[in-house]
């Protein structure tokens, strides 16, 4: 019955490899209340400062926030910034065994000075340095081991020199030999570097530049040129507030509008799209369904300041408001549901479609939903529940989630750690005093 579930119900825990340029994003926060007497610039009184992995590191953190297992592939210098990046990623659960140290290479650092929630200036320390041949060969030799068990590869190219054409092709071909999809966030104008990738996702201006066509050329013409160059299965062009468009080699085009409540900061939105897209493709969702999820995640990202991490909990909650079909989960696919229930209390009631939505059942649902500090989950106990019954349940506002029967009510209550569990026999709840005696009835 998985076909009844929404997109979020198809997501599971996956392992992905993220390859790309690593850098340190440093933030200095403060208040600016006066102008310097030395020059016409604000004086920032510092209140806080911190550092985070940037570039491909931000994609890795985004994927971890979405619940993926992440393997990192990149390089850092033998310096404090490089150590900070590896340490932070490691603490977040990223496998850093694929991060290589390059001698005499300064890890790029981007210092952002932010006053009164507004970025005042950015100071960059970086040297564009092509990867040495010896290190390049070491990285290539490590690919078979790093790709073991990986279900998708994300390439986050920031043009800092780590992803050489030789390394890129070695990674793409090794992934293809294992039937692992490769999703690329490109840089520069030479897209032959990414030949053979599954999906390439430039933004609008990047696509025109790479195709070497003027703005008067149609987007379909641009897409046709890039698809021919890259021989990719799909070209995804992100178009800011106009949404996302997918182009295919057969000329097919799909357009997706973006749903944003309030734009606060577009920083890192591209990384969020790459992360969500990779997670969805790793879960074998279609390109169109993966794009829908990426669009929702991007909408959440731009509603937050800075390179904010969109979590599976936030994604699940937003999807519940856009399509009540996303309330429905198969018991074998609880990954996203568990995330949606983070820090939430839960009541479960077991129902059967054989009893239909009687007045007694509706009264039970309404009574159980009165407590605002609990989510209400309905467990459909039938082996083959009526589709209309499931649809009607998901349309009831008081029902937060619907689970289609899998193992048993006992297994479900243990799996998601419910606070209260009830069984409805068509007339009344049995029993209401405790979970254990009920469980044996399920």
C-alpha cells in the first residue's frame, strides 16, 4: 500500500558521498550603532563569533540534518582552519576518512562580519590551487573504498582546484560502474568536466554562460546545448523566484514553482537544493518528485538567516501543510516520520476500515486530539485497507499522521516511542488505562 503514501513517506536512511571544495565559513556577529571617526564606516561591537564548514562542507551538514549518512571527499590544508573543518564534520557524524591534507595549501576561509542581522562585509583568505598530480592519484585510488555502500554522489564544485577534470571523470565513471547516480552543482563554463553525470544543476546565469549563448536565446535552446555537452540524463536549472525547470534529452521540459512564505536570506539555498535532491535520488524517487522535495526544502532555507540547515522535521511539517497525503506512512518506511516527531509527544489509536468512519470513530479522534501537546497518529489495522478510508482519515485536520498496517500495533508503539496507545473496536476505546494490556490485543 505504499502507493497511498505521500512523498515524504518514501524517504529512508541512505548513504551518500559528497565531493567538493572545502572551506571555513567564519562569522563575526555584533551591533553597529555609530560611524567610525577614522573613516565613513560602521563600528561593529562584537557579541559573538563562530566557524562552520563551508562550500561542500555545507552540503555535508545539510545532508546530515536531513538524516543521511555522509562520506566526505575533499582536501584541506595543514592549518587550524582545516583542522576545524574536519573536527566539526566528524562531530556531526560525517565520515572524514576521505578528507586529504595538502602540504603548503592554505584552507580557504570566508570571514563574514554581520551587524544587526545584516552582512556588512566579507573578507576572504584563499588561493586557487590545482590539486597536485600525486595527491590526485591518491584520491582516485581511494574511490572504490569510499564508494562502498554509497547510494548517491553529490559533487559540490566551488572552483577552488580540488575537482580536476581527471578526478571528476574518475569519480563519475567509478560511480556509474556501480550504478550510483551522480548529481552535480557545477562551476565555471566548461561542462565537459561533468560528462556522464546523472543530473547537473546550474542556476539560470550559469546555464547561459556555460552554453555561451546570449540572454535572447530560449532556455530550451540553452538546455539542449548543455545536455549535448554533458550527456547527462537531466539538466536542472534553478531560476530563483521563478522556481526550477527540468530538461531531458528528448526535449521534455517540466517547470516547478517555488513556495516561499518570506524571503530572509538566499545564502546556501543552492546547497539545500543539492542536498535534498541527492537524498531523494538516493531513495530512488523520480526526478520530478525529487525536484518537488528540493523546491520545498529551498523554500524553507530562504526563510532562515545564513546557511541554515533544513531538517527532516521541518521538511515533514511543511509538507503536511501542502498535501495531506504526506500524513500517510507505510510502517516499513518510518524514517521521515521519526524525524517529524522529534521532541513531540504522541498518541496512537488503532482503527479498522471495516468499521468505516462512524460517529463513534470520529468522536474518538476529536476527543484524543484535544490535547495540544500531543500529535495524534491513526494506525490502520487492516491488511488491505480501503483507499477511500485512508484518504478520508488523512483529510481530517485533527489527525496528524496515518500509518498503514505493517507488523503490529505493539511493534509500532515501540518503534516510535508513543506516550499513549489506544485500540478502537468500533464503539469504544479499549483499554484506556495502560499500553501493555492493549498491546496484547493488537
